[in-house]
């Protein structure tokens, strides 16, 4: 029997999945939770929680309530009402009346030319905050009890200049449950998280100095700095034009030789990123290409790789049964089984519905469609509108 033309693409897919499985297994043990224990002497570090809020009337109450319920005394809350057009301002005032000494409200200034909205809001907060640790939270996050203390603990325990937490994502609708886990799947299968924290032992030091930024990653939903580190990298002013400002801040920190670490937040931080398919599409649309350094060739190459690895095996399985090719059948089954095992482990890890592990190909197709839209945006120069502003 002649070798099928699908043999080599499927072999590539299987090789990719085996390599990423090793990274995934490693991350399952090394992408740890925030530190719990803390020597008494280190409780003197004050945390300033910085929250940019633009049209967040549906989210900001839950976050503020979760902050007021923290078992921690040495912190304050700085919220920037970023020219909201809904009831965000009045909601903030009602919380201010309940906790006048704990919460400080700032009214956002007009965004200067050359700035994106979120970096400008965070820059104002960074200048106003007075803590030893600056913790930036998106308004749609929520902290579980004890999280502020655990953030402080982690800075001390790991001698950090910066940290970031990947929240436990709350998933409501069908499309949220289908699509959003793919973001975490990509993170946990491609980047050994411990290399964000330290140099790979196998890499020569001289080479690491030039490649350190390639091991930088962060999630702007929950990101924190020591005051000295934040000032050293130039604050959010240094990323004022960056759509993925969180990753760029991490790159700057790595470039300055600072120490940062990622944590999983399934037991410390919750977030519901989007509440509808339309909102999710626009949210990812604003930064999808930027995640590939705005490189169209890299963007297209990644899309083709995902089609080969995550879509082809499902079609080739059917084809192998039609033509009765045992080699294609084995390769297809092996790829599909690995994908499903990875997704089921991920669902258990982050406490998601395991049934949606089986929608993995649908999620990949969803991002392929988004990619086509983003390529058209790139060609035509069309801007994405997010919260009333062009991105």
C-alpha cells in the first residue's frame, strides 16, 4: 500500500502533541498557587490595589466587596473612574461612603494622543498609589479570602520584583466554556512557567541574556510590582501604545534583570472575562494579532499549524476508516487521544465542565474565523472598538 500524503502532516501533529505534553505535565506541577505562609516580620509591606474602571457597573461591585472582605489590614484601594458613561461613578461613591478610609476614587483625565486607554488609566493609578506593592486588577476580577496576604507572601517567599496570576475563569455561556479554555491550553502547553521565574538550567548564561524576554508572560487581569520595580521599568508609560501591555511589561522586567513569577489563581482570583459570544469576539479581536508581535507571516503560520494539529486528525480518522488505512488510523487516534487527555486534565485543574473538552476542534475553528477577520482588519486598516474607544 502506498504511503498516504497525510502521513507526514499527522506525524508532525503527533510529534507536536508529544512535546507539548511534556511542557503541560511540567506546568501542572510548577505553575503553582500563591504562597500561603508568611513570617510575621514581613506583614509591614503595604499593598495598593489599583483598579482601572471604565463602564464597569456590572463588575465593580463584586470586586470591591471581595476586597473589603480580605483578612488583611495593610492595604488600600485606588479606583480610577475612566470617564465611564454608565453608573460606575455612582457605585464607586456608594462604596466610598461605606469605607471612606479604605477606598480612594480618582477621576480619569482625558487620554493624551499616543496612549491606549488601559495603559493611560493604569499610569494614573501607578502615580497615585502609595503602597510598597502595586497590585493592578481588572474590574471583572474577584479575590477569594486571604488573597492579598498571599500576594504579599509570594513577593517575600520568592524574592520577587513582579508577579502575575492567571485567574480561575468563570465560564457561563456555551461559547465561553468552549473558547476561553483554549487560551489556558495554549499557555500551559507552550511555555514552561518556571522559565518566567528563572533561567533554564540547560541554557548558557550569555545566551539567556539575549533571550530572556522570550520567556516573559503575564496576565493583566492580575499583575503586581514592587514600587521600585514599577518605577525602574518606567511604569505603564513605557507600554502606552501596546495592546498587550501586560506581556510587554513582563518583557521590560526581564530585560532589566528583575525577578518575576506566574501563579495559577484557581484558589485565589476569579474572573469572568466576557458574558456573550459577541463581547468575547470583540475582546479577543482587539489583541489577537498583537499577541503574535503584529507579524502577519507568524500569525498565518500559527493558524496553519493549528489546523494540522487540532483539526486534521478528526478528518483523517474518518478517511482512514473509509480507505482502511491502519497507519492513518493509529496516527489520528493517537493525536485525538492526547488532545482529549490534555483538555480533561486542564478542566480538572481549573474546575471547568469536562464535557467541553470535547469541543476543542470547535474552539480552534472559532479562533480560525477570528484570525480571518483580524487579517482583513490588518489589510484594510480597520480599528477594533472596545468600550467606546478605537484600539
